[in-house]
C-alpha cells in the first residue's frame, strides 16, 4: 500500500536523517521492510559520523569528504 510506503519512508528519513531519494533506495531494496532497510543502511556504512567500522576503503575516497 502506498500509505505504508510513505510511512516507512518518513520513518527511515526520521531515523537516519538521509534524503528521501536515498531512503527510498534502501526501502525498495528491502522490499519496503523498514527494519531490513535500516539494517542494510547501517551495514552499508550509514552515517559515518555516528559509527565507523574498520574496513578497507577505496583510496579515491578520503574520510569525511564522501558525497552525501
């Protein structure tokens, strides 16, 4: 249902602080399951300001300057 998707979108944006376009990407990838979308957002790196996990990064991306 569209109302459920809009609600999930608003909730995702409220929790993560990302733009709706990015939120929609994660939600669509997760079949519009908010919990799965949030898990994959944080697994994907999420907001690096909150938590930085030790992991190899491409040398072309320097910490703190990645486009949001």
